[in-house]
């Protein structure tokens, strides 16, 4: 009899544990690929504070992630490298307007796998003898920012024939690291996580600001968990982790 009671108790406890696990929130975050390094550190610290919330990341270019969301892909939070992609989702009522906030800022840099001993952007590009990698301007924020900056500096025509286009900033970095491109334009955050390239020159942005907005999806079933996550991004600790990976502190600007 005692064995039967003990067995029943174990079964009930197991059922309670399984029920608790079944109800543990799983937060799906669609994040721009340039955030992957920082998000790995942020996920660890966020989980320490909210062990009841599991966070999963889906990385890609902001345009690709926007398309996925528009086509019904599961997501609770969108972390974009482009205000334009966030605004398109807002216009189509995919993202809750009152949740959108800038949580990070980035900047463009020219990188190479070798030291070239040149600090002037124009001179460095004019001396390039091989391919120069940039993001695809029509679909990738880092490519759009790069093309606009080069046009403003009257440098686009000089290097246009040498350009090789990439699907996102990570692929630009890969082209440079592998030697398929002599140089490349990436975000500082991407350059910081690579041990194979050197950050050569900051790229003047002529008033362009590379803000990263966060937003919560209208149809999320995990609104509270999503709010906790964005609050952590904006917290002092969250901002410090982002800064460690090359992002600038924006203090929740909208």
C-alpha cells in the first residue's frame, strides 16, 4: 500500500513538473544578423534574471526577417537594423506602435584582413586592387547605408566595378576573412567580433544614423516576456553588453 501511495506521489509530481515546463514561455526573437554576437551574451544574462523564460533567436538581414514576419513566420520580438523595415511592419499592423524603441546604434567601418597603412578612405579605396565587399543596397541595411555614404563622398563611381555584393553584414565579413574580397564595409559591431580582420577607417555617414529599433509583434502570446526582454535591452546592464560588442548607447531614443 505504501509503495502504491509513493508511486502515485511520484507520478503526480512528475505531471506537475511537466505542466510547469509546458507553460514556460518561449520567446522568439527575430534579430538582425549584426546583433548575433551581442545577443549571445545578452541571452545568458537575461536568462539569469528570468530563468522562467526561454529565448530563441532567428537571425537574418532585416529585410529578410520582415518578409518572414509578413508571411506569418512565428516571432514575438523584432530587432531590426533598419527603421524602414520596422516602419513597414508598423504600417501593416504587424508590430505594436507603443512598443517600438531604439535600443542600439552602430556605425560603418572599412575592414581588411591585412594592414594597409592608410587612414584616408578615398586613398584606401583608390589603392584597392581587388574586390570590395558591401551588402546588397536594395535589400540589406548595411548595404543601403554604405551606398549612400559612398555617394555622398563621391566614391561610388570609383569602386563600383570592383564591388561584390553580400546578403548581410556577416557575409561581407566572411568575404573579407576568406580573402574573396580585399576590403569590405561592415558595422563596427561585426568587426569587433572577428579576429581575422582589422578595422581600418571609420566611414563618414553624412547625417545618416544607424539606429536599431525593437518592437513587439501584435499577435504575440508572450507580451509580458517580450516586455521583460526589451526592458533588459534598455537597462544599464543591457546597454553595457551592447557597448561591449561595438554598439553605442542610445538610452531608449525613439
